[in-house]
């Protein structure tokens, strides 16, 4: 595991949480280890961060693009579609 990346992820989350709470970045109102990790093992928190990021990107980019592809292919009738009675 890349511990430098893990530390960066925790700091980014802590800074964003501080912004949401109307504090400035880096003021340590939200501590990267104490608050973000809640003192859990990084072996638990890092994969969770990656899964959340992947799910967000799938919903934001992949699904809309697949829908657009489906619409485009359907409009061009590149594939015959069986009619349902």
C-alpha cells in the first residue's frame, strides 16, 4: 500500500470536511487520523475510500455514457431488435 497516497487521501477528506463545517483548510478542526480514520487501521479505510471513489465515477461518468451509447446504437438500428407482442 502506498502510505504517502493514504496520507494524502486522509488530508483531502479532512480538509473537505472542515470546509463543509465552515472552517478553513488546514486548521485541523478535522484531524486526518483521529477524525477521518477514527483510529481504524488504514487497511480498512483505504479500500473503502477507493470503492467510494470508483462508485462515484461509475455513476457520474460510466452510466451516463453507456446510456448515450445505447441511445445512439438504438437510433442507428445497428442491431436488429426483436419486437415484443
